[in-house]
C-alpha cells in the first residue's frame, strides 16, 4: 500500500509538471514591441508607427498600401525611445516630444516624413531651451501650421502660453501666466477660453477669459473634482466632468457660459464608477459615445451611425477590448487596437465605407497567448467592511492551492489598475507566482468617497491596511502560501513595498521597490513650497507638515524611520535622474539597512528617471527581479542571460558599501544673534549694476538701494528698499528692529504679484496676491531668522568680520517660504575693482548647511562692511542661472 502511495504521488507530480506552461523568454515580455503606436495620416495616405531602429524605438513611415517591411525610419534617437507623437492636421509634419535621460524637461520636435535623410530626415527642435519643460496645449484644426504650447522658461513653476509656427519655428507669446493657472482649455478654433487653477485650500476653480481678466465661473472643494473636456461648436457651452456637492461619482455635464447653469448629460448607469470619457466627431463635433471603466470597459453610444459602424467593425474583429488609435480627417478610415488580458494587442485598419477590416500587425507576435494567464476581477472586503476591487492572475497549467504570491502595487497613488494585458503580472504568473493588483482606497475611478477615504492614510493607515487585508484574505482562501508572499511596485507602489516591510514585517518574505520614496517628509520637501496650492493639495491628501500633529503622523508613516523593523530581504531600484522621487530617497533606506546589517540590494541606472525606459536597463532590472523573487519565493527562473544584458546588469548594480548620504557641511557653534550689533549699521543710498545669465540669455538690470532709520507703528526700525529696474523689475521693502536687526515686515511687488509678510513670535504670516488669487502664508518658526535680500546685507554689516571668521544663521527664504540653516565664512582678503572703484574687501562664502541651492559669494568693504560685489548660483529648476551685482 505504501509503495502504491509513492507511485501515485510520483504520477501526480509528473502530471502537474506536464500541465505547467513553458517558460517564456523574458525578452518576449519586456523587449521592445516589434511594432507599436500606429497612426494614419489625416489625408489617409500614410501610416506611421514606432519600431526599433539601431536598437532604440523610433518613428517609421510607410505608404498606406506598402508592406511594413518597406517602411523607413524618420527619427534616429540613440539614447531614449520616441514613444509619443502625432500628425499635424495637414499631414505635413510629425511632431513628438523628448527629454534627456528621464529629466522630464520635454522639448517639441517636428520632422517632415516626406524628406529623405541619411539615415533619417532632420528633426527640428522647436523649443530649444535648457531646463525648460514644454507641454502641448492644443492642435487647432483651423490653422494646421500652428500649435499652442506651454513653456516654463520665465517661471519654472508656471507655463506661459505660446503660439508655435511649425514652418518657421517662430514662437509668439499668447498669454503670460501670472495667475498660477495649472491648465488651459481652448474652443474648437484654438482660442484660449478657460483656465483651471488650484485654490489656496487645495480645491479647483475654472475661470473664463474675459479680455485680459480671468473670472471664476465654477469651483469645487479639495475633496471634489471638476474639469472641462470640450467646447460646443457655438462656443457658448463646454462639456465637463464634475462630482460637486452630493454627487459621489463624477458625472458628464454641460456648462452654459452665459447663464452659469450646469446640466447633467449622463452618469454611470450602473452607479459603479466615475465617468471615464467621451468620444466626439472631429468632422461634426457631435458626441458619439461615452464610456466607463468598471471591471472592464463599458461603452454607451450617442450616435446611431457611429453605433452601426462600430458594431459592424466589431463583428469582423476577434474578441477583446477595442481602442481607437487614430482616424483620417474624414473619419472614413479607422485604426483600432484589439487587446485582452492574454493578448497585448493587434492593430486593424477598418474601412468604414467598404465595411472591411485588415490586420496590420501584432505588437508582440512571438508572445504565445495560449500560455498566458487570465486576469480575474475581484472584490475583497477588508477590516472596516469596505470592498477593495482588484485583479488576480494565477499561473496557468498549475493545479495548486497555495501559490507564492506577489502583491503588485500601482503608483500614483491617485491612479488605478485596470483589466487587460500587463507585462509584469503575466511574466510573474509564468514564473509560477500568483499576482494580485489591489485598487486600495485612495485609488481613482471609484468615486470621491473611495478616493478621499485614502486621505492621510499612507503607511500605517488604511491604504496599507487594505493591502495587508487582501494578503490575509488570499492566505485564508488557500490561494497564497503565507510563507511566500512578496510585495513590489513602482513610485507609490515602491513606497507601499517599503511600508509593508517596515510596518508588517512578518507578512512578507521579501520586497522589490522601484523608485519608491522612503521618507514622506523629504518627499514633500521636494515639492516647491512656494507653489502654495499644490502644497495644500498634498497637505489634504498626504498630510500637513505645518501641523505639528500631522508632522508627527508623517514621521510615523515614513518607512525610513522604522528601518530597524525591516527583516525581509529588499531590492531597491532607482533612476539617477528621477525628478519626482530623488535618488536620495533610495540612498537613505539602503544606507540605513546596510548599517543595520540587513539584506538589501541596490540598482541605479545613471541614464534613467522615474522608471526605466531604456531597453537594456529594463531587461537588466527584470533579470534582477526574477532572480531575487526566485531566491526567496522559489519561483521558476530563466537561466540564460544575454552577454549584453548581463554586462548592463553588472554596470548598474551598486555595491552597497559604496553608497553615501550627502555629507552635511561643517557648522559653527556660534549663535548668530549674539553677534548682532545694530549700532554698526549706517544709513546710505547706493546703486548696483546687476546681470542675470540664464539659458543662454544675458539680462541687464539695475538695483537702487536705500537704507534709513525710521519708525513703524511707533517702533524704531531700519527700512531697506531695493528697487530693481529692467525686465522682471520690482520693489522690495524690509523693516527690521534697530537693535536686534530681526525682521518685522516685508513687502514685495513684482509685476502683478504682491507679497506681504509679517514676522511674529514663532511664525511668519501674510499673503501672496497674484491677480484674483490670494494665497495665505502661515509658517511656523522654531528659531529667530534673518531674511534674504537686504536682510543678509544688514547681517554682514553688523558682524565683527576678520580673516577665517565663521558664523551660522537661520535664513527665511521668501521664494520658498521656508527657513534653512546657513553658514557664513570669510575665506580671504583681496582687492577688487568694480564700476564704483577699487576696494579692500573681505571675500565671504555663504552656503546652506545641507544641499547647495542658495550658495553665494559676497565681497564687502573692510571699512564699513557694505556690499561691493555679489555672485549667486541658482539651483532647482533654475540650475545653471547666475546673478552678479556690482557697486556703481
């Protein structure tokens, strides 16, 4: 009997292995698609698509009736794939955007696809500006030679609107953005009509252009959503999405600009999800259909002719979700994609007049759909009774109950996963893992109650609890092996990975973090704090760092602060150029775990940003993931790795012993307030020649300074006034106490913007007025501060300077509305010549104790310590710009 049991077990094992799907080469999942992103030209004569050229994805073109093998490349980027492009309305140009190394400073390029080249025609850079991010606002149909773009060349935080001529490359300013507009909407003729702005409380307002003015016509609070979609042909109404008031799900409505009335057009007939989108005709501008993204896509037709054509096309296509990729200008020829969970998609040409379809290509023809796993929509009830939607993918051909499980967490977090083909779940399922993708609370698409339930719930809150509860459910149901659970994801998914290991250390066997932040405080500090509305939105959604209780909460939700709890092996992946989650976020968790002697591995790609776009980097990361998960979850592994990918893997794998945190600068124990001597300050009038050099431009300016002793509200003060002439001119007035030199009040006016701040005990209050917008300032101070501008000059003048003198002080920067610690040091004595003459000077370096932004060098006269020359290098988005001032 015992022998029979052994025989039966042997047979069972062999049957199980026989049913398991073959190991699919990782390059079939993650290599570049053979062909993708096809578009038909508006005149219907050409088809463009993206395909590797010299091992990098580039744009190709062919005549409509030519074979794909007869196509020719029209771009030849050798570093970054070109993935996003479109045709001009007259079919003369292909336009695309591209950044450098993942820095997200996109430029707009145009190429004539009819030109010949060696090997490709020349792509013209239409926005050739350093450290500037271009965005495309509109592509008007009535003037195919021009498009509207946004450029943040004047102010890194705001995009002015320009008209860009595709033929000459001429850029013409349409409207300066002095009103903190986050997005623009145009009518069907390409005229700017609406602006969308975040308000000081984190809410959203829609404003209409009334001549040069902007007038609010609609607003929602910080827990609601409103967005314009498209204007009606008469320009008197616009379609919009809103969930204002009692609505939970976003609805499709129309807004009347004359009356201000909002009329409901449609909401989800099943009351499950938000309104997802609308399809309009480019010929008649009629509404053709609406759609919703539930477990799968649902479409509702609004036009009988379109419905008839769609249903005819669908009857000729295989099963799957249909997506429109492009149409001819007359809408008689469509390019559509058909995809499903086990098929990344095929693209077909549909001739609406002839009623025929033609297969153009499969994006990954070597991917065997018959061996891929189905993606099952699920809803799982968590600890507080809320149902969490998500998708479960189980290995195909394996008769098992307790699978090793990978929880794959989406980024955002204000986003969602959806049904359909995805490389990571399919790859992991092929390696023998169950994969679950949860749309935890805080994910978008399920209504504002579901979204807002995630507010301030990172890490130790219910967003992470949802993930934990899903794991426990899958274990309880016998789907997952409790000893073999991994957590992985990118961006917020990377944060959730770190949080899972830190706050539920017994739940996971390992974690794979891709560009995830480890410290919420340092993450939020990377957001420009003077962009007050965006800062407020994060304060609502994540937490308010100005609130002591919430600051403690954010500290308690930051995995870095609980690195000691992490005991499961961790793999960290980072792009060196990531502008969103800085490399320091990964460095600091790696160093913390290394010092704790925990199991941590690290990969940094020097030519990537927020995610890996390059083919070799991407494949190297997948090899690392595959081996890492197999080591701790016992999944299947493809043993062979190409020489090129192995070489790249070796290059970007970091020896954790070499990782260093930014060194803090040496500090002085000198208490700067003890060195103040208001009696040394002398009244004066002076003039300075100022030059700003930025992005290849030299901007001459002048500064007139006046310092007098006066009174303010009965108190003796020094009043320093700096008046700047020329481009970006303005006035800056500072009042300080005559004895302590501590700031009392500051008033700044530049263009239409006015800033008023008042220094009270332990805080700074005031406001920024920019057009109709009034942004409050309320910043807590832990220590006494001096201000930038005239404040630093007064500070230097009050000190007892000498060779090698060193001091430390707290500086309140008006631009960032933050205080930071600075170090001042006399580095030499030298004689310098400026327009006002030749002077014996102290040369002083002023640097932040942490970081580099705000560093400057000042020369002051030894006789009275008044400033003679200033050189300042700017950082952040103005990196590379310099300011020089010299006494006249």
